[in-house]
C-alpha cells in the first residue's frame, strides 16, 4: 500500500484592485452579469463570463425553475453557449461572481460538483486549461490555473477508451 497526496495551488488576492487590468475587467463584468441571473427561488445570483482564445466573450447566469432540479448553473449555461456559438474554441479564462440577495457576497465561491465535471470535459475537448477567477461582489479573489484541478481522480472520456 502507498499513500498518494493530491495538492493544488491557487492565488488569493485581497481585492479586485490587485488583479491585472484584464482580470479586473473580466471580474467587473462577471459581477455585472449577475444581474441577468434568473434565480427567484434561491435569490443567489451567479454571473459567469469567459474570454475565449479567439478574443470573444461569452456570458452565463444561473437559470432556475419552479421544478428545482431543472435549474442550471451559470457555468454550464456559459459552457453550452460557448460550445454552440464558438465550436471548438478553447476558453482561456472564466470569471465567476455571485450576488447573494439573502446574505453576504464578500468571499469567493467555487463551482459545484456538476460544473466541475462539465468544466473538466470542456478542457478535455479543447485540450486547453480553463483558468478561473472567483469572487463575490467584493472581497477576496481566487485564481485557479486550471479548472480540472478542482476535480481530482475525475471520471472522463479516457475511461471509455
Ligand atoms: N449556482 C451556480 O450557478 N453556480 C455555482 O457554482 C453554484 C450554484 C446556482 C445554482 C442555483 O441556482 C443557485 O446558485 C443556488 O445554489
């Protein structure tokens, strides 16, 4: 028997003001995109925006439903649009913000398990890492170099081979 350790590194910034101008602009936009969320049930508005390798930007927000499990997260809304409108184009960076109308929005949250799986598959499809910038409406910002780092020992296309 041997033990294996999984570690990953991410950058923590005190504020959006300490980011590069490009990253700051992307996170500023993600915060604005939260306004387009449809989240009447949770009142947790999530906004995501990605910059693609061709320079285009794609947005996504969470889209809830009275039948709760039908709702979809901002990240997967975005990935669907990117795949449809920019087929095969890698995503360089995705910024994800949220506005919690029931409480605080001052610390980063990271993608849910289902979105981690979807992000990981997108990286696999395009053979490029998706860099993540995570924050609330203010406060700390996390930067993760590759979204699949959030999903160790993942199940994926390789398992079908
Ligand atoms: N949500 C997202 O859109 N992205 C995440 O990474 C976490 C959760 C949404 C799903 C639901 O509409 C609301 O936030 C509360 O869970």
